[in-house]
């Protein structure tokens, strides 16, 4: 069974989602309760964005220009930008000045998510252009490959998001995460090699990929190529983390006996 689940942009099947939106669900069924969509709207379209009271949600605008209007604010989209609605508490209207593309990423809220959300979350609605995101450093990532935090840990329950940008030739060392499911989306101009376990793919603009937890992964950018992608992560549930912890304990006990 493949470790890397991968969907090329030309294989995405778009359907009318209503209100002028074309939408394709990318790699459905990777994680229970999580849905990942790519959406398109034509220039001049005015769209009421979908909202939920029982799901956390991220909109990430990947191409085109326009603005999102809420009852109290308007946010100009002139570059890749994050928008998080204030759940289902108000209408959010997208005005497309040009043809636009965006990701719609949703996760059904569990009791632990409601608890976390009620205890603490980032102020909503949240809008942040990529140029306003914080750069961070990781020991396995060399100079020349920039990492940006788009949505930090626990700002919105178990969701996080970031961006990786750089030029080749360059590469990042293998690393893994024991508590995160991870997805990747190729932004305009990207072409790089993505490796996970003993598999590899070449990821291009508009492609979408997923790996489960505990898989070593790395990237390599060849001469004259660029890496430019956004990653999206969902933290494992408390039950999943407890199950993993129990499995490790059971394994150690078997090894001792």
C-alpha cells in the first residue's frame, strides 16, 4: 500500500457547488471527518462562502484577486491569503475581481475540539496575507528554503497550516511527525521531489498529496526549479494519541517478556 497519496491537478473532477462555485474534493477519505476541496470562481462572481457551526474551516486563496466582505470588515485578496470565517455567525461574501482559485479545508468538531475552542482560539474572522505570516526556523531545513506559519498550533483547535518557499538546488533532511496527518498543495511555479519512506513523487502546481503519521519525509529541489507549497495538518485526536501510547507500552512489555 502506498505511503504517499497523490492527486494531480488534471485528475481533479470539478462539480457545481452552487452560487457560482466549481469545487473538487481532493483525496477524499484520508482522515475521518476531514474534507479537502479545491474551488474555482470566475471573474465578476459574487459568492456567499459556506460556513458551519459544527466544523472548523480554513479558506486559502491560491490564485487571483478580489475581496471578502463580512458585516463589519472587508479584506483585500492581492496575494495568497488565509481567511477563517467566524463559524456560522455571519455571512462572508467573496467578490472575485479576476478568476480565482482557493482551498476549502474542513474538519468536523469533536467534543475535545469544542472544549479547546471554548477555552481558547484565535479571534475570528481571521484574515492574513502570506506576506504577513511569521517566518520560523527548523533544524532540518537549510538556508534558502523559507518556512512561514499561516495558522499556528491550536489557534483553531487541531488545524495548522504553513508555507515552504525556496529555489534549487537545495534539499531538506528527512524528518517525521508522530501526532500529525499532513497534506500538501503545489502553488504556482513549484516543481520539486517529495520523498516519504521509500517512495517519491514530483509535485507540481495544483497537485495535492497526503501522508499519514510517523513517516519520514523530505524534499529536494533541482537546479533552476522552485519549491512553493502550502502544508495543512490535523493533529491526532486524544483517543488516537492514547492508542499510540498504549501500543508503544504493549510493545515494550512484549520485548521484556
